[in-house]
C-alpha cells in the first residue's frame, strides 16, 4: 500500500477553515483515499472517502488532483469539538485492511 | 452502519496474567479486526477475524500471545496472554460494513479497551 505523509499537527481557531494535505506518491490505480477522525478516548470514525476530483459530505470535503499523488481534507468553519487526530489512509479496493500513519493532530482554539 | 461495544472499557492487570476483551456488534458482519494503539501512537492492526476460520495475524503478532475467537457473526474476543507492562495499550475492535447511504464499505470502530499492566 502507498505510504502517506501528513503534517504532525495544525492549530486553528473557531470559525476558520482547516485544510490538511496528505501526500501518497505511490498510490495505485485501484486505491482509494480515506480519512478518519479520532477523538481522545474514542475509536476512529470514518469521515470521507474519494477516488478522484472532489467529494463533499456534511462533515468535510476531499480534494484530489488529477495525478492523485496528494489529497486535501477540508474542514469548514471548525469548532472546538473538531479538535482531534485526523488520519489519511490509502485503501485498496479489494483489501479490507487499514494501515494507519501518524495522523495530524488538529487543535482548535477559541 | 454498525454499532460496536467492548468490554471491559478499562482494566489494570498484574504482569503474567491474561485478559480477555469482548467485542459485540449490533449486526451480522463477516470481517472483524483487532487493533492496538499504544500511548500517544497510531493504530496497529493485530489480526483479522472472520467467522468460521482461523484469525490471520499481522507481522509481529502471534496466536499464542493474542488468541482470538470468533464464534458467530456478531461477537469476537481477543485475549492478551502472559501480560507485561509493554502490553499496556488501548485495544480496539472494528468491523467492515456498508457506509450509511454510501455505495462503499467503511470500518466502524469500538470505543476501545484501555489496558494497564503493572
């Protein structure tokens, strides 16, 4: 599976947009990009998944350029409750295993 | 989407003893997974547990240390055997299930079991 690289931490303030970029240079044709969120003392929670271009749901947007070697998770108008660790994963379409990297710790301040 | 519960939520154990962690799902699922998350670290997959077959362990994890049972499609246990302080971690189970309103699958995680070994 393609190795992912993302910033270790990011700070933001309430109401701002947070963009987390993840690089996955060795992504394969049948790989998907998936993002999970983990709050302290909880298990990870699925946020969004995409293959190419842009995907949006009620929580976030995921931007994937044409070469798919990177992706950007966008969290609009964050609040204090968005403080969490965000994991970028590359997932093969026929493989159920998840390989978690270090993740990005996002801290939202008032 | 699946809802997962784990028991116990936390425990403090003496070295050399064993602890069995239970994972219960509110729906029938084929694939269940066990992860370990050491303090301040990311998640590491221990094994995949499918009903009706032996669990498949990842590199660095062995059945003698982490025996797993999967008696039916809604339940699994992970035992941490002959514990040492290095086994102090959060242990999480997850299942593969259909995403709510989506055309793909996602993994749903339990709340975890926080284990401290003295």
